């Protein structure tokens, strides 16, 4: 796994705003369970690329794993905006359902 991370980091040294590299690195960190680093790269990715929704899903999932439900909801809400923009109705519905589940968890705490 670290070989892939090393490769992606080298690619980002040449082009620090490469969306594919940023997203890929975020996803690799996410797979490793390093959610803090995943968030750093996913947020950078989302700042340079007009994502259609999947990046926001990954970001929200990282926040959920870290127990930051409010930030997860915010990420899903931004994902819904992008899903609407790109006419991804099923993604919009999925994110709305995830928000309702997360809001239920807030009420239980």
C-alpha cells in the first residue's frame, strides 16, 4: 500500500493540484484507516475539482469514522448539491438517507 502512496505523492510533487492524484491519495489513506490524512487530501481534491458527488461521500465517511457526525452531514449536504447539479438522483437520495441516519445518531447521544 505504501508503494501506491509514494507513487501518488511523487506525482503530486510535480502537479500539487492534480485532482486524480489528490483523490487517489485520499482514498488510499481511507483504505488504510488513516482518516485524518484522507480528509486533508479529499478536501484539497474538492477545492480544485468540481466533483459530482463521490468525493463528498468519501469525505463524509471519513468524518463518520472519526465520530464527527456534524461535519459528515455537512459533507453529504454539499454532495447533494453536486448530485443535483449533475442530475444524479440516486446519489442525491442516498446522501439524504445517510443524513437522516446520522441525525438519528445525534439524537441518541
